[in-house]
């Protein structure tokens, strides 16, 4: 066992050998938190003689849980331990499903319950509409489901929701919520939020059941604690309530999922509920150069609502961070292509898979995709769909294509599926369009706006819903293309040519080993790349316009920037544009406040008007 501990640094070792009582491990980006968790499990089994079945490790994704299991099993085998009996490593949801299958009958949940996915849940919500004689004009089914899910994440029952509902939307949801729960019960079903909340109810209402699981799990380890919501917090508090051997691991500078209910303030609640908790700090970074770490710290230290670690490394100091000022979004993308080509040309060890381009909004990928395609640089999108393949973009393009060519049966079939009333209204517009020969007299941007208005297409989406908001942003970004191609025929021709370039020469798929990665900064969490570009660093883009006047939202935007910066191992490029066409409007841009928060000694300026980077000017 001593040989294994020798592979840990002193801070990691101290965190691993703490086994009695609660512990908080503040693990900075790239500091080896997974190694610490895995070695802590091994230490408990090998040195403290804890039975593997008495150890519980909870994380968020199936992928992370699978990797943890494999690493623990491998280490146990290397130390000649029995690998037939392993600790429980699970996601929150899979753990709760397992508990409810075994013990849920204590609160009336049968062993054979089914778990409803999003599609099943939406179908159930629609059944509620039918029974309540509600119209989707009152509130969209997805919006109602999201409101119920949000309530469940805050552990607000249907009875409580009814009591406190205010305003038109909440009053409608207050009618739907109890019926939705009744229908789930009738169908012997639970949704994903119920898995957690029903387990908490089980522990609350059945002390005997709670005691059984507290005796089963003497040690509870929780990964990515900064991402826990209220119900996940209560669940782990219940499980650790008897032995108090709970270890939470997290980096609260990387708490970026408040829109999913995550609450970084759970750390303060934990300190209150477990006042004897020992705090360990993992500050040594094994990923990035010191200059990148200094830049990340300079940004995140402007937050004051959560603990901030000062990361250090034995890695080389590294090269300066490049700040590039582009004339517009196209020149920004071309600069990225130039830097990538220089890297691949001058370094035989450098691969396109070493590169990531990060952006704040999915809609920003459109220009990047087009320029990369133009220069023949393969790319893959993580957590997203290519711009012109996105459902809402294809819908609008189908309207425009059918306006231009009434023989386009594919476009006609698609828009007919969007609703009879919507199609009927569009048909009236199409007849006016043809009679007045608008394709020759009106610009594409005007036509798009008229189609959206006359078809009521935008009513399909709720701007308060994060997913729908992204779709609305993509539709607005299509307006940006319209500015470049004011003639409708030329606009559609350009789209067709770009779509053709997606898969040239009959190519079916991109080789991930020879492609750069495009993704949002949310999707980048947990990943690392030799070369990282963060684009669109402008006020209103990043930080996002909706966060500019809210302290909490702005701090989360800064944490998101910290996540983006710490993805870079060796080379970091930050870009902004003097002016940018976004959502169909050309705007003069102001460099992001995050650029001003960087120390000048770590920066290299490229094509930059430094008067714009004067803090007093900003």
C-alpha cells in the first residue's frame, strides 16, 4: 500500500488517509481528484479493512461511474485484493432506482415500477391537458414539464406548489402537477426526479429502511459536489447521518449548472450540518502551464461567493496567452484556421484532435463551421448538431425553399407536419408572395421575418426554456446569413453548397482522431486539449447578455470562463471581434470584461487596438 501512496503528492495523500469523520476535498481543475477518490477507496479496503460493500461512491454520469469502477477494480487486482466483491459506484439516479426496487414497497412503490424518459413524461403531460381540457396556447407541454421538474429539484411537492403558485403560468402548472403525479402512480411509473425524491421520502417515512442503508454504507464519497441540487444534498445527508463518514469532492469554481438546479451553496450547508469536517485543498495542477493557471486564477478571483484555489504546477511556465482582435466573425474564424495550420505544419507531434474551439452559444458555431469547411479542416461537434442540420433551422429553410420552388415536395412535407393552422396561414402568405413577385423585390432578411410572423412558427418555442432559447438563437443566427445573401435564391444556393461541403466526396463520417473539436464551454467541462481557442469574448456574448445585470448569473459566467481557460494544456487563444453579425444584426462590440481581468504579463497581443483594452475606457 505504501507504494501506491508514494504516487500521490502530499496534499493528495493527506486527503486519502483521512477516514474518520466528514471531509471536504476542494479539488482544483486538473489536480487529480479522480485519483484521490479511487485511492481513498483502496486505502479503506486495504489499510482500514473496510468491507467493499460498506463503501458507496456517488457521481453524476454513467461514464464517470464506469471509469471509477474499472480503476478501482484494476487497483484492487494489482494489490492482490479480491475483486469479486466491489464497492457500490453509482450515479445518483441509478443508486435511487436500486434502493426503490429493493425497499420502495415501504412507501407503496412496487418492485416492478417503470422509469419514464422525457418522451414518456411529455406524453403523460399531454394526457393531463386532455383531462383538464387545457390548450397548448395556455402553456406549452414542455414548459409545464420543465416547471414541474424544477419544483421537484427544489423538493416542492404538488401540494406545496398549489399553495404557493402565483401568476398565470404557475397557476396552470398547479393544476397539471397533481394530475401528472396521479397518472404516474396509476401507470406504476416514476420519472427521473421522482427517483431521488421518493428515496428521500422513503428514508424520512421508514426509519427502519434508513437504518438498513446507513448500516450498509459506512463510508459515503460524493464526486462533483458543486453540481448537487437540494434533493441530492439531502439524500447524501441521510445516508451519512449515522457514521458521519462522508467525503465530498468538488471545485466550486467550476459550478456552471445552476440551470439544472445545481447549487454551489450546498458547501455552506454541508459545513453547517457537518461542523467537524476537515478541509483538504488539492492545488497542484497536472494539466496546464503556469501561465494558463495564473490567467485562470486572475479571472476567477473576481468571484467572492465561493472558495477559490490558487493553482500551481511543476509543468513549464509556458507561452503567453494570445489575445486576438478580429475585424469581424469571419476574420476571427480565419485566424483560428491560420493558427491551426501553423501548429500542424511546425510540430509533427501535433494532431487536429489536440485542438478545441469553445464558444458561449451554440449559434456561434455557424460561422466557424462554414470557414472550417471552406479551408478543408475537419471538425466534430460535441453535444450539438451541425448548424444547418438543426431541426429549427431546417424547418425555416423548408419554408423558404418552398416559397422559392413549389415543386420541392420534401420541403412541403416538412412544413405540413408543423401544424395545419400554421400551414394554412403560410399558404396565404405564399400566394401573396408569388402574386407580388416578392422574391425579386424583398430581401431575404425581410422574407424570413415575414415567414416567421405569418406562420407563427416562433410560438413553438418558449424563450424562458433554456433548450428552446438555444433554438430561437439558432433561428436568429439564420438571419445573419440572410444579411450576407439578400437575394433569396442566392441565400438558398449558399446553404445548399455549405450542406454539400459537410460530407464531401461521399465521405460518411469524420475521423475523430484527425478533427478539431467545436463545442460550448458547458460541454467542455472535464475535457482537456493542447490548444484551446475561446471565441466571441465580447460583452453580451460572453458574458451572455442575460447575465449582465444579475450578480449571481455573472459569477456563473465567470466560472464558465474559468472552466474554458483550464481546458488548455499548452496553448490558449482568446479572440474577440470589433463588430459581429449575430442574430441578424451587425453590432459594434466591446471586449469582454474577462479580458480586462487578465494580468498583462501573461498576454501576447495580436492585431489589438490597445485603447479598447484600457480599463478606464471599458
